[in-house]
């Protein structure tokens, strides 16, 4: 009897939709670049810049979301949408253009992350692990 890793057999394989790969890649790249940019703003002289720490943590959060979305983490999908919604709220205090761009980004990302193929992908990892746990209990 051949034992295959979880999700590797053709009948249980859960392919990642291209939309999830593209969205994760964009957020991963943009967040790494943004984190590297903002990390250079830390100064050793002068008062500690707590707002800069907050900006870097928010960027790090987006990186974590992108990586775990590639690994079918449903929580990461929800957290990324909340992350973008947070930026929509922040944009309301800036220019109208920024608010419109972030709002459009939220709508487009939410649309693609909650379409059926993406939902099946994010549900699939949880369903397969639950099935394996049920099978091991029954045996």
C-alpha cells in the first residue's frame, strides 16, 4: 500500500487559483519593497519613531497574509481583506484619489478572493485535514 502526502493524489489535489497566486504575489512584492523602504527611515539619534514601527508592522502583516494565502490559509484571506479595508479608512483622511484607489483595490481583491474557485481552494485544505483526522479516528 502506497502512502501519499496529504493533497498529493490526483483526486484530492486542490489547485491554487491563478487569482490567489497573483494577488499574493503582488501583496508580497509590494509589502517587501515597502518594508525595506520604511526600515531605512529608522534613525538611531533622536526620539524613537513609534509611528514608523506601526507602519513596518502593518507591512509585515501583509507579507504574512500573502505567504499563508499561498498555503491555503483561509484566515489569511480574511485578514488581507481587513488589511485593505483598514487602508480604505486611512485613505479617507487623505486625498479623494487615494480613497478611490484603495476602495477599488478592496472591491477587486475581495471579488477574486471570494469567488467560487478561491473559496474551494481555501476550504479544501481544511476539509482534507479534517477528513484525514476522521479517517485516523475510525481506524
